[in-house]
């Protein structure tokens, strides 16, 4: 008799069930990390200053999505009552998530040395701009991307890679901290630098993979964005069998690695795609198993 195996999904797997996270982090990286932790089963509480989180002013939709299922309290951390409320929450929490500069944490009396002396089992995930001595330097997602050669033109990047990459690293750090505490009963401090998140996402570019001369930077004729008759098409026929199917459709015989980098192959494929409508290309993708995506 065969047993039925149930598929595990992020919704059914709750590795942070029973973990309580207190967040003081504002804007995007911290709330995005908290959103991920809540989806992993954590109980999440966030303290916001009296003037609120700036994200609520930037984009109400984003703020609402980020804070679904999050308990939000308004607290003035610079006041005596606010400090009392903060420590009442800290005493109940397993992880503290922050996004202040180190000097600000000292002023608020929640630097790591102080926290560890009062709450030895509490972990802190500290999101900063840059690591170590540069943690006090001003910066934002755009400057961190620029430092990693991810802003090659005057156009802004299409999304906030450093912030979102940092949020993934921060939620990963919560898992690491929880495992470490379960092992020895002590809290740990993990610093997450947004500059390092950008650098991690930039590794394919650093290795040359996504540079203009790289295979996924435009050198390979099967991995490019082309104009078609009524829009654009993103073609990702990188593997040999995909490249062969694309070349066959375009009337080309050779589809090896060298052929896919030749100007002649680029020209023939570009001409073929330009003559096709989005509907025709969608049918081609389905019938010939070619990875492509049409765009208006």
C-alpha cells in the first residue's frame, strides 16, 4: 500500500512557531523581515514612534501589506514611560529586531552589552547600512547598489534590491539566532548590513556572468530581451536543448556555445522574433518548449 506524501509549503512549515519577536525597525528592510518571520509562525510586535513609520507616508499599500498580522504599538522610546513599555516587551521577547545606527542604540540604552546583561537569552538582529566601522555612515538602498556596480545608467534600479535582500538575510538571521539559543540557552547578536546584501546580489555581475560580455548579460543570443512585432519578448534559451529549439525555429542549424555568441546568430534570431506577434511567440513557447515571456 502506497503512502500519500503531503507537499510541504511555506504556509504549512512554521519553524518560528512559539518565537516572539519585538521590532523597532522602520521603513522597509526591518518590516519586510518581520513580515517573513510572521509567515514562518513567529508572534511579532512592533513599537513605532509617535510620528509613525515613514513607510506609512511613502506608500500606504506597502505599509499595510508589511504589517498584516503584526501587533503595532505607539511608544516614545525617549520618554520614561516609553522606556518602561520597551523593557516590558523585551522581557517577553526572544528576538529584538533593530535598524538604528549603533550610536542611537547606545543613547536608548539598548546596545548589545546592556541587553545581554539584562536579558541574557534575548537575541538581537541589528540591521545597519554598512558593516563594522562604517555602520554610522549615511546611506540608502540606492547608494549601496551603486557601490556594487548595480546602477550602470542614469535610470533608477527597478526595485530595492539591497533593502529586500537585507530583509531576507535578517529573517535568516532570526532562524540562526533561534537555533543558537536552543542549543546553549544564550542570545546572540547578528549584524545584517544592507551594503553586504547588495554585494551578495551583485556576485553574478562581479563574476562576469551578467556583464555585457557574459552569458546572461547579452553575449548569448538565446538569453536576451528582443523586440517582437507587437511588444517585447524575454528569451531564456540558455541550455543547449533550449538554444537548439530556438535556433531551429529561427531556421538556424548551428546552436553550440560559439554559434550562440556570433553576431550572425544574434541578427537572425532578432529578425525572426521581430516578425512574430506575442500570441505567435506564446504558441511557439508551448509547442517547442522554449523558455520565453512576452511583454507589451
